[in-house]
C-alpha cells in the first residue's frame, strides 16, 4: 500500500491520527515532525519497531527535506497537522507562529505542488493535500449561532491570524494551480497525550498537585469540545470522500463554558483519586485576569460533513472527559517526560512580544 505523508505527526492530534491510521487503515506513514516542545516521540511509543511507521525529524519549512521525502516515498496524500497551536504562546512570541504556520505551510505547498505536477494518471487523480485548521479563524460568536464553512474569517490572536493565512494559501493553491486540496476546521480538541499547557490537561494536573486552577475572567467563555479520536475519524472521512477544494467544519456538539469544564474535571478527579489532601478540587479554582483578545464563544455547525460524509461525533463530553482524566492519572511518567523541558505548567500569554 502506498504511504501517506503526515506532518506534525508526533503532536497531540497528529499523533492520534498516525496511531489510528496504522491500527485501522494498516497503511504505512512517513511522519515528519520537528519535535518541538509539543511534539514528542513518547506519544508514538506503541509504534516502536513497526516498519509501517517512519519518523523523520525535520521542519515543514525545509523545502529540500520535503522534496526528498516526496520523491523517495511517493505518498498518495499529505496530511498537514504541523503548526504552532497555543494562543497564549502566540501572544508571547508571534514570530514563531508566522514562521511555521504561514511560511512553513507555504513551503510545504510549493513542494507538494511540484510533486503533484510530476504525477501521472491515477496517481495524479487520487492525490490529496489535506490541511488541518481551527475554528478560531472565524473569530468570536455572539450568544447564538454557529460557524459554518462560509463564515467570514475574523481572527483575533496571532495564532488564529497565522492559521487563517495558511488556510487562504491552501485555498489559493487549489484555485490558482489546481492542487487537489481539502481543509478541515475543528473545534477545541481534548483527550490523551495532549501537552499540558492546554486547558484540560493543565487543570487535571493542577488538581492532582493541589495547585491553583486559573480561570480567565469570569470563566464564561464558551467552547465546543471535540474528542481527539472523533476528530481523527473526521479527517479520515474527508480524506476518503471529501470534495476537492472544499472546507469541512468538524465539531463535537459539546458547548461548555470554561468554568463548567474546570468544575467537571474537579468532580472526576475527586472521584477517581479520593483522599487528596486539598479536596474538593473546586476549592482550587482561582479567577485571573483575562488574556488579551480572548474570544467569547466558538461553536461549530458540522452539518456539511455529516450530510456529505456521514460523520458525527461518537464520544459525549462526559464519556470523553472521563477517559481523558483517567488516562492522565494512569500515565504520570509520560507527563513527567514531556514537561521536563522549559514548560512548567506556568501561565503563558501575559508578556508583551519582544521586538523583532
């Protein structure tokens, strides 16, 4: 079976996609990842020694490397997860987000286009470039309504602005050059193997350690939560049957305020880890100043992917969060290893960016 090229496949969502692809599709994966703070080969330990998985350490912005991988392995598709993805980090250091999300995606598109143009016949017709993006490109919603695939872009953070730019580049490479692209825009993901700077794992780990649970502002910001396995099923569905040039929104049908999410995590930790000296964990919740440009509400209308491809989320928020908390409780060594670098569960997104 022809391989696929996955970029960012040692990260949270990309790693889940790679593990599931090899387990359920059976085909080989060439996995290109720069192994930044959030990309960790520990997340792929179950594939150690599996000849179907090749991890290549490198950057999507390295045109020569991407060109060589495409020429050597002749993948039938490229699935692009590679991105700087944390809003707070983008506030502290936007340059890295421009470098990876915009320039990196541009160089990846350039090399993919070069490769695709050289293909012939069925290989050319079947080839796809699938770009994984976020609902944050759409900006902030009012108290009602949901983002659709035609919602105008209105990004409010350096992260979402760079992802919007990458989305536009992908669209342009389809309409200008004919590259067979697909784009997915997802809501907030959660699940096992997520780097602990994101809300759900950070709150789980702080609960266990008895540390404060910082909630921005009044905690009323609303997000639509999507279990990572459901998201990866959606990407596979789009890869199999999505219409070339189209965008598909992927949501979890699980709108919750940030405060509701934190309280539910507290209740699950209290139940699964009884006897913590600081219980109940809700006593650790602390209101902190809101971050700059914090969008108030996101919600995804995923009726298009449901109608066209038959996908809808299988995991409820209750069941998915239970699975997630239980995984972090059972995998303390993984947490210790991935947080042994510069991140120590501190709050990010407070400092002004350095001049560049």
